[in-house]
C-alpha cells in the first residue's frame, strides 16, 4: 500500500481532505493547535491514504488555511501546494 498520495500515482486523481484537530495536553503548548489532515483518494478505499501532520502556534494563519481547505476535493497539484503550506506553518522548534 502506498505511504501517501505521492506514491499512489497521483496523475488525474482527486483527493478529499479532512482536518482533524487533536487535544494538546501539555500546558507548555497552550497556544498551539495540533493534529492531522486526512487525505482520501476519491472513489477508492474508505480509509485515508495519507496523514499530513500539523503543530503550530500560528493560529490565525492555520484557521484561515483550514477554512479554505477542510472538506474540499483537490487535485494532486493542489494537495502538494497544501503540503508546502502546512510545512511552512509547522513549528520547527516543537516538533
């Protein structure tokens, strides 16, 4: 089974995105949001084919991004663009 959508042979495929926030219990990270974006291949298995992890203190930017992309159907090109945006948001010191 492919590790993520990039290994699934993305050409011409579309994907459904679902943002899932997870509880951050450590009080040291009170102002952070963490979780995953589940990526589903449209018309395929009912299980996610990839999880894109996020953990950031940049709440305004994150919620704007989530508002735009959550529950959306995207192309492979859009999915790659989202990966890059999430990577840029992730807090490098706390991962």
